[in-house]
């Protein structure tokens, strides 16, 4: 598997919200995208996922129980 195919698989994994739902991106897009394009897409997804997780954590904190003994 070449670097473009590896990056495409990593992007598919980042876009899959539920493991039981497999997402496949048409591999023909590899004919039009360069390695740098794919790296940029992957990086952008990682940043967005990180932000979503941070927001979710902040939201969940409001439901945390505290023991004030």
C-alpha cells in the first residue's frame, strides 16, 4: 500500500463515528489529490476531533458529582 492509500485509510478512520458503520472514500480521488492534500485533510480532521472532544468534556463536567464532606 502506498502513502496515498495509507492516508486515505486514516482519513476514513477519522470520519467513522461508529465502528460498526464502515465509511469508504472512492479511491479514484487519489488520482486527483497529492500527498500534501491528504496530509492537510488528515491534520484538519484531527484538529476538529480534538476540539469536539474538548467541548464534550467541558459539557460533561456540569454533570459531575462532587463529594463535599
